[in-house]
């Protein structure tokens, strides 16, 4: 998969979505807050497809999943000004 496909996968299956969404038949995933949030979800989507990591990541509690994505999005946002 290329980066665009990974971002789309992260949008369809957001790692930080609540358990209630994962357990429901609701087709519409929660929207990201911004571009960095979407990027963090894409990174996690890629990681959850990797052998040796995906099983561990699938066992993480909902509150920790949200925290991981939020911190990752903050790091991504912080990296942008560092490049200019």
C-alpha cells in the first residue's frame, strides 16, 4: 500500500474509535479532528497490519488507544514548524 491508501485505511478503521463503534454495525467511522489526527490514524493503521505488532495493538484499551493517537498527532503537528 502507498501512503494515500494507508491514510484511507486509517480513516475507515480509526485506531482511536471507541469500542462502541467497533462493536456496532455503524458504517460511518468517527472523523479525525484535523490532518495530524488523520496522519496518526494512518500510521496506526499501517502498524496494525504488521506481524508481531498488530496483535499487541489490538489488545490496548480504548482510553490508551485515544491517548496514543492524540500524542502521535501532537508530535506530527510539532514536526511541521521544525521543517520550516
